[in-house]
């Protein structure tokens, strides 16, 4: 499901985490058919991807320029041999994304709903099938600390590949994701995809548990005991008396 947005996404709920770029900058540069990811944040600290494990339930990209298609990748860092070199694994599955053409400076945000596992430390990568460079999907932090890493080699799923910061020129990708917890381990995000996060047996409403209150016992009817009479003499009354009284009706 693709949704074009004109405003930034709302903040995450208590069971979800937003990570990646904040999408506040205007698109500036085309990734030109590269596979690119962010490695240094605007504050100069390492970009270590998602801070939590869970289910990736949506991704967002900001673009201007031409329209087209591509994929959002979930990249797992395998090694970091030196300051400019990273080795990433392109974990499957990739997330298809299509963007519309937009000639405005600010462009627009496209959101894609998805459902796939993500581990803490995994980060978003972006690849547009755009050899002509018509899709503008990165921003420029000229002279700043923000940095990206890229490769021009096709990155197949479930394969490791070397990315480099050389000539990425402080042009981080405009990509962001939302991760939700998965308390019952059923592969559905607890906030928006699972109405019963305490049971992996269903993603609908949790079944109502049967009442455990004990059933009160039925009241026992008191039986009247007849008094045994001795043989009476001819002068004694033959009338029998009962020892219990009948219950009064309410």
C-alpha cells in the first residue's frame, strides 16, 4: 500500500520506534542508481540503525524530481574495516517503493506499509532503478558531519557487499522506518498489526476467557421425618403429628 503524504509522519506510540532520517530537509541530489545508506548522523555520532528489534511496519522516503520505482533495503553491518569502508548484508525481503514525479523544491513523502522482522542495529538502504538520475532522494549536508556510504555494484539479497563513504559527499538518503514490538513473537507489530499481542494464536481481538467463578450448589429440600408411633390403645387418638413444618411461600 503506497500513500503520498504532504506532512511529516506523526510521532510513534509507546510500543513503536521511529529511526533513520527525520525527513525534515528538502531533497537535493539523486542517488543515480546507487545502493546507499547513512553511516554518520547530523550530530556527528555513528548512525547505528534501528535501536530496537521487532517488526518493521512502515517505511517512508522523501523525493522530488522524476517518478519511478526502487526498493528500500534492510542492511545489516557485517564489518567496518576502516573509517571509509563498511560491509553490509542485504537481508531479505526488500521492500518495493514507487514514487510520483514532483517538481516542487520540498517534494513529498511516500509511505509504504510492510511487515518484516528487523534486528537492533539494522539500517535502511535505498536503491532507485534510476540510471538517468531523475529521482532526487537525498539531502546535502555540505561541510557537515552527516555521511553516507554507497556501492555501484548490484547488491543481491542475502549477500554481503562492501560500501564506501568515498565521494558520497555528505548526501544522506531521505529514508525513515517505524519498528513495533512483537511481544508474542507472531511476526505482527503490536501497535498496528496485532489486536491480541499476548497470544500468537490470533491477530484479531483476544478471546474472552470463560468465567472461573464456582457455581453455587442448589439448596437441599428438607425432608420431613414421620414419627414412629407405638401401638395405641382403643382410647388413644389415631391422629399423626409431623415434626417439620411446611415452608412458607414468599
